[in-house]
């Protein structure tokens, strides 16, 4: 790439050269090989994503329920009753919040790095979020929590927007490539997320499958590269996600063939993360033995800190599942998920309102919140540090 394509802050560019790690080529830009994962509700919004991009990495906004970061939008949608009218108002408020957050992140990034938006395939506003993000000039759309087989149609006419599916094994990659080929589009990068180490919703069919050897990076990364090569896409970057905490981890994964790594929890505990300070401290204080795996309301395995609310919920789960039934309406009115264990009476799925619990975590409510967290000790222990400190740590040879 030429010098005009380098979007890395000079000091961190020097650190990258000294590290011996390779840069990430994505969207016609040369970037740090560090991708900040999308974290909702509201944890990775404009402040975090914009700061990461300003340093030269990939900053990712989570599209989900961003109105919660905007008091005027919350006031507009509070206490408005039920029905299709308020549902439409809440959906519009979230789309307006997404547009605001993208614009603010763009200003903060100062033309460096790359800005992405993460949209869960499982959310009801998936298509609307993707279209609005593209309209607002987002650089990349990242989709997980389901197979984004229709993403090429949603991005039709926007070839410069990078499309990045999150998958967990080479079989999923092969399926997406085959379906997208018919639509004359190929992924611009692939995120391979290891469900045994990541936080939040996990890319496995069940909790029992989380540690299936097919997800291991030593197997999955080379297999995915082989699938891409067979499709004539050998230059498509593979980005490994889950449990990455040091430059040694980045080096190990680049040696396997990955172009970059994605991290969530270490960015969630930086000063710039958009959540309350109490939220960050819960994640920083937690150890692997303080976490639990359970089936989320979206029907997917999930990993989170065993807080008082989650402990109480899991004890009550057998009774809740026994009494599961279809509800006349969503507790939050706007039906955030296309399928919801609580609303739709799916007894084997989670029986709680995920938007309520994640919103409680966002505002730092330790007793009532659901705090998603990935496995592994954090780079600075219980200390909350800045994005730049974390990036330097990930580029420092010998860091562990």
C-alpha cells in the first residue's frame, strides 16, 4: 500500500514496526492488526470506537439500543404505552441514535483507522440498522449471532463498504462463501470467534459444543485460509477473536496465518468505553471462576459474570422454564430480537429480558445487570487504563 493508505497514528505505527507484527489491510487501508469488538448495549459506542480508530485500529460500534446513551431520545420514548405507534417511535429513536454515534465517532477518529458497526443477525432491526449505518458512511458492517446470508443484498450498490461476517469454524465460512458467490459478493474479511473464550453470545449450537476441537485456532485458522484459497480469496484477512490478551497472542495467531485479532473485554475496561465505571470494574474484578455459561434469551450459549442477578436467575430457571408461555407483547415493546425465549415462550431458551439486564449493566447496576465477559486475565489486572495503553501493550514484544 502507498503512504496515503496508512491510517495509523505515527507513534503507534512506530510501535507496530518495532513489534515485528504485520499490519492489517482492510478497506483499502493499512491498519493496526487490532480490531475492537462490538459490545452492546451501548458499551462500544462513539467514544470507544472513535478512539480506537483514531489510533489506527478498527473501532466498532454496537448498533443495539443506542438510544440509551441519549437522554432526549430516552425521554421521547419513555412512558408512551404500547402498540405499533410506540414500537415505531422506539425503532426510529434507535436509528437516530445510531446515526448520531457514527457521526461522533467519525469526528473523533480524525480520518484515521477504520470505523465498523456490529449488528447481530438475531435482532429485529437488523436490516434497518445495516442500511442506516451504510447511509451514514460507515466503513464496514460486521455481523454475528446468526448467518448473514442476506448481507450482500442489504449492501447492494455500496461496494466500498467492507462486509465482515463473524463465524466460528471453516464450515460456516464455506457456507457463507457459497451463498454470497451467487450474489456476486465476497466477504472483505472473516472474524473467527472461538466460543470457548469469547464473551457474550457464542457461536456454538449448545453449551456442550463450546469446546469442540473444530473451533481451536490451530485447526480453524488454517482450515479457513484453505477454504478462502480454494475460492480464490487468499488475500481476504482472517481475524481471530476470543481470549486474546497480549502481543504474544497476536504473534501466535499471525504465525498461524491470521491477519489480525479482535478483542472485546480488554477494551470494555478502558477509560474510553462508553459504559459506567462500575460496569468496567465488575469485568476487571472477575476471574474465570467467577463466570458462567448459560443459554441466552436468543437461544445461543452465552458467557457472563456470575452477578447477584444472574445467580438468582439461574436458580429460578427450572421454574421459569416450566411456566414459559407466549406473552401478548414484548416487555420493551420494540421486540429487539426476532425470536425471544421470554416473549415467544421457548422453554429451552433464556427466560429474561436481555435489553433490561444489559441496560442495567450499562448504567453500572451491579445487582441487576448482565455483564458479558470473555475468559482470561486482563492485561492490567483490576486496573482501568486507556485505549492507547492497551494498544501499546498488544504491540510490545514479549508482553504476556
